[in-house]
């Protein structure tokens, strides 16, 4: 049996531990061995059956290890995962069993899809993207690599989420809109026009806050 290592022991990492525990492969294809995090005391105030077993910087993958990324910040996620991949780490995707997926939904490697997410039809989800609880993506949505969609977001039909973009909780995108590469959309924002790459927007309607 392989060992599942969760990369990141912060709040998202603790959530991912729960979702991994619910996965049908848990206890069959792999068992949860613990976390890697550069903060060795990250779990000291929490009761978990596994611990921080190593730092990210000192971790050396073994042949039995598979990793899942639990880092929300897209830039940090990419930096950490690319460093681990360079040391031959093997990442897997984690799809919670409550996720609803329609026809022609294509998931790249390393994605994390949390409970009660809906992906309707003809959707592309890029490598190492994360979609948190109760979010949805409509038909013909393209979600770029390394992006993070927080909980309760509504990405309607025909939208594009650029590589490394971050949508905070409760964001709404009108149909066909684009959130550009490395852009940030603040919590509860309503995107009625496309967001440029590297921009930071917030509000209803969403406006630049740079």
C-alpha cells in the first residue's frame, strides 16, 4: 500500500486530511502517512492521528509515497510543488466522492476537488488546481493550472480562469467572463466584466483595488 503525504499542514491541509479520509482509496490504495510542512508545530494545537513527519525543504520522496497538495496560495503552491517534482515526487489528484461531474469533464493531474462541487459539462481543469466546497462550474469553463477556487463560488458557463488565479469565497462570475493569469478576486465579488492578468478586484460589481 502506498503512503499518502499531504503537502501543507495549515487550515486547508487539515481539511484535505478529512476529505482524503472519506476517499474510497483510503485504506486500500494508500493510507495517510502524515503531513510535510516547514512549520513543525503546525498541528500542535489540534488532535490528528498523524503528524508533520518532515519539512517540505528536507523531504525526500520514497518509491511508496504519493502526494496531494493542500496549499491555497497559487504562487506558493507552484513553487513548492515544482520543487518537489524536481526531486521525483509523485502527485495524485484527490476528488471527493460527493463531487458531481457531467460529460467531458477533464481533470489534469494534481487537482483537489472538495465536497459537493459541481462540474457540469465540457470543462477543463488544469494541473494542480483546487476547487473548494460547494463551488460550481458551468458548461465550457476552462480552469487554468495552479489556480484556486475557494468555497461557494459560481463560475458560470463559458468562463475562463487563468493560470495561477485566485477566487476567494463566494465569488460570482457572469457567463463568458475571464479572470486573467495570476489575478485575485476578493470574497463575495460579482465579476460582470473580465479581470485582467495580475489585477486584484473586489466588490459588487468587482473593481480594481490595486
